[in-house]
C-alpha cells in the first residue's frame, strides 16, 4: 500500500483534468483511489459534527437525559424505562430521519447543480420536490396513505418529473438557465395539481396531506427510518461509482468517451439516483425546502472545491436539517414544523445567492 501526493511541476496540467495539487493517491495493489486531502479532512470533521448533533438531539427536550444515561441506553443497559422510551422510541427515529433526509436532499442538490452547471438547480427550485409531492398526495388521498405506498408515489412523481425534463432537454435543446426556468414552470404546475387534489379530497385525508406538505419531522418513527435508510443503501453505492465520472463529463462527451465514460448513461444514472433520493426524502418528511439548494454551496466553500462534493454536501445537509429541527422543536413556545424554519432561512439564502451571482457577472 502506497500513499502519494500529486504535486510538483505537472500539477497544473493535472488540475485541468479535475485533479488538484492537494490530491492524494492511495494504491492498494492494482487498485488506485484518488482523494482530496482538504476535502477528506473537512468531510471527516462534518461527520463528527453530525454525530455530536445526534447525541445532543437525543439528550435535550421536555425530558432531559444526561450523557451517561444516554450511553447506557445505546449500549442496551438503560437505567430507567423512561430513558429507553424517549431515546429509542421518540427521539432516535426523528433524528435519524433528519440526518437521512437532509443528507439525501443535499446530495441530490449537489448532483443537480453539477450536471446542470447552475447554482439554482436544486430539486426544490426546478420542480422535482413538487413532482414528488404530487405523487405522494395522490397516494395519500386515493389509497389511504400507507407508508410504503406514499414512498412509492413520491418516488414515481419525481421520476415522472425527470422523464419530462429529459424529453424537454432532448427535443427542445434546453440547457442552463432556460432548463432551470422550465423546471420552475413544472414545479408551479405540480403545485397547482397538488392543490387541486386537496380541494377534491375527503376532508380528513386533505387535512393529513396538507399538514404533511409543510414539511415536518414530528411523529416520525422507525417506518420512515426504514424508507430513507433503504433508499440511501441502494443509491449510495451507485453514486460512489458514478461520482468518478464527473470530471470526465466536464470535459465533454467526446473526451469522456475516449476515457471510457459513456456520457449519456452516466448522466442518466446520476439523475435517476438523485431523483430517487428526492422522492424518498419527500415521502419521509414532506417537501422540505432550502436544504438541497444551500448545502452544496456551503460544502464547496468548506472544501474549496469546484466539484460536486457529494458526501461533504450530504453531511452539511444533515447538519442543517438537524439543527433546524432542534430550533423548530425547542426555540418557540410551541413546536413548529421544520419546513417553516427551512423556508425562512432559504428565502434569505436565495436572495443572497442571486445578489452574489449578479455582482459576479458585473465584475
């Protein structure tokens, strides 16, 4: 096993192909793995921060649990039954859903922004989240709202949106900003369809669906953990394999083909994986805004990379949603849905992003 840093006179040429002078190469026999040293350290720090967030979320609340008691519960030796109940039954599923949904949305946002090469290309801006919401609401109203059917409806809604976007891209030749604008229009159409379904639904079913549309982690249990956990377990290996194709795709399809990367298949694989993550995240927690838009930008700033930074973005997304949920649960006289917090922060972030991009183009 050897570890080599890519630096020296040829580092500038390597940078043009997506390899930076701070990259490290790990050779294990015939296998070679390249990773950015700073990005790896930042991601490790973010993982540690997520673990701290999980621990804090398990301890605070109307029933406070100390670190020692928490450790006893996690090791299977609870001191009191109430400790077991609040940690395992009430708080752990909620924080795991927050981490999974935040990470899934952020990873999807990083992929969309990299493939579309647009800082606004996040699932909640270009219609994928709204498409998922239509599918899930249709299932909630039509089939009674079982967990599995809701997840399936959300995933199918997101995939239908992906199919429409793909057709418009191929037939209409849409790229860049125009594609984002079309996505916004599709999102508006999906929202109108959602509200039409709500207006025609049986009142109790419509009330449940409307509360879910705000985006909330309240009452989330192990069923939702299972939904988002299975999705991450299936999609993550695909993204790990396809993540290596990003640099080749940036060089154009012709160059990518000479490097052994099939551009069309790689893009569709990445888009499908990101879309499934969006659908399952929406099914587990509702259409939560802001996370998919902001987390990739923050991750790229922390790692100082221009790439997708998928795993760093996922950690940032988990932190953002977890902290937002703590604020929603404990910072007000009465708990509020976490979607209210993320939308409030997201509006400010979107204004800042638009102003920054405008100033950049002026310069």
